[in-house]
């Protein structure tokens, strides 16, 4: 077998199949590969990290009225009426939004628009019950909305709280976020709201898994595809401008024009929290649609020669493009329909024509491991 990049911690059979694909398609000018970004091209989620960075630095420009309106988008009223965490019977989306907005108004007056903003003032503000309640309930809101609700073109999105910034300001925030978050340890942080401010949703807790890292093996793989005339693409559910900043900072060898991701609208250069009418929602079937509309026509109508993903958001494209010879799955112990593909990878292990292969990783260290098994966040033993 000819080797086109260093094996590192790639699982041996995954490594073998990747080299075989490069060897087979390196002379085909229409060959290309599609990578998911969060928890595939990197370990952990850049949008999750951005949400927490904004909270920790209070990098908001929305007025209290705009903030509340964004959180309570009328299109999602039914979903927002549901309890977001079954441990807390009053923690509906609407109750959380009201509590978050109330504390945001206090933070807006006492820090965000304060004429003498400083690190000292921010530190002082972060010690208050108002701030603690704000970050806890917003974190719970963000986790549920981004994990359970579906974005739609032309409609507002409730967690795009970076609205109000120009695109240039947003990209600068993204740079600062990544540079700060990539140096944090991989650990789970628990936030708890103040007992003195129960609000409508009551006293609640929420969590955030910190850490952000790109295994060197993945950077080498991107580079190997590019060097061998196989065009890498990223199709991601994170904001496209953010993915563009991230790939430059981390060193993924992909051109900016080959990133297809969530597109927000702007008004005179200022971001508004509304999804672009004309772009697909790049998750699930939307990823498949994006590949068909924006990538395949550039490559003679051909399907990808390889796809890379980690979750149900990648399921549709991996099931739809049946002529794609290789699908690399990063094992995150899925229990939903994506487990079907994980089981296929286990079943096809060592088959000469295996379409599905499984790559393990250690989520406590942000590294790949040479196994199909993964060590889940907070655990010490690898398992399938």
C-alpha cells in the first residue's frame, strides 16, 4: 500500500482505506471529499465555544428589547413553550427567555453600555447573582435550541446573539474566541443560577464541555487530499464566517470558497439573526442538498469520493450518496439513527471494499486513538 500521509493515531484500517481512496482518485480532476467541521475536523464544537465566550466577555450589542425578541422568535412559539430540561418543571423556553432577558437588561445597564467598561468592572459584574443567573439559563437555552430545534431559511435563529456586530467585528470575536478556548483544558463546567433570583424558570444548572483541539492527523489528511488533486470541502452547521476563521487559525487546507455552512443575513453590513433565504440549512438533508447544488456541478456531477462525519447531521448525506466509496465516522457513541452507520462500519471491518469505517478518539485529551473504540468525555476506558 502506498502511503500518502503519516498514520499517526489513525485506526489502521481507516488509514489503509484513506490511502486507497487517494491512490484511486488522485488522477481524477473531478474528485473531491466532504468534511463536517464540528467534532469531525476538530474535537468539540466551535459554536458552543462561541456561545460561552460571548457570555464570559459580554460581547453583545443587542438592546434588551432586541435580545428578548431574538430569544422568543414567534415562529418557534410552540417549541419554546416546552420544558427544556425535565429536571426543572418550570424551565420552558419562554420562561427561560424571560429570566435571561431580565438579567441581560441589568448587565446591559451595568456593564455592556457602561461608559467606563474595564476588566475590573467585568470581574466585579461576574461575581453578581445577575450574571450567574444569566449565563446558567442562557447556556441551558442554547444547548436545547441548537440540539433540538431546526433552523429554516428566512426565519430568525434564537442563538445568533452575535447579531448587531458587523461581519468584520464578528470575525474578530471568532478569532479571539478560538485563541482563548483552544488553550483551555478538556473538562465539564457546571453553571448554577442564583437562589436569590429564581425567576419564572426556577433555580437551574447547566453544563459546558470546554476544550477545542485539532488532531495533527486531520490537518495532514486535508493536506494529503489537496496535494493529490482531491479537493477538500467543508459542509458545516456552524456559521460560515466562523468556520472560515477557524480553518485559517487551525490550518485546515481548504479554500474559503469551498466552505458551505450556515448563512445569516446582514443589513448594511450589520448581522441580523435571520437565516439566509437562498441558502440550504446545512444539517441533515440540507447537507445533501448543498452538495448537490453547490459542489457536484463543479465536479462533473460526481459524488464525493469520501465523506467525514460524527453525528445524525451527517446521516442523510452518507445514506444518499451510495456511489461514494468511503465514509469515515468519528465514534461519539451515537444512540440515534446514526448508530446504524456505526454498526455497518463495525460489520465491514477489514473488508476490501468497506464503505463505512470507524475512527476512535479520546475526548478527554482531544486526540485520535488507533482504535474503533472511543474514550468518551469524563470516562477512562474506550468502548464501541
